[in-house]
C-alpha cells in the first residue's frame, strides 16, 4: 500500500465504515457508486513489430511516438449491476457532467 503511510486506528475506522456500506440492502434511490479515474498517454509504435512464430516470441522496439493523452473515468454500481465508462481528452468539465448524470 504505497500511498498509505500508516494503518492506524483512524484509518481502520474509516475503512470499516466504507466496507459496511457494501452489506446494506440495495436501495436504487441511494446506490453505492465506486468511482475511479486513470490518465493514459496515447502512443503508437515507430517500427513494425515482428510477429511471433512457432518457438519464437513477438519482437517489438521500445521507441514510440506520443499521440496525446486521455482520461478514463469509470463509475460502477455493483449492487445495481450498472457501470458507466467515459474517455475524455479534457478533465474538469466532462468529469462533472459524468458524475451528475449517474
């Protein structure tokens, strides 16, 4: 857990509060939504890959050309069986619309 300096009593208290939400009865008026985002660099290869053959693995070069970046947003309502995914090239405006439309 690289981003947590110490698992102390305060951390455990908050963790168990969140985990208890998953055991509550499902109410479609108040869904429990998990949200995550990931920033990705978009790249393309500069050289063609050499495809694999029997006994020889695929070969590819480490060099690439940068083609911009994108943000991937995912919202999941596990108990309701719903998920929504959005990919954008901007962050703030679209993420607010995404959250408010769920």
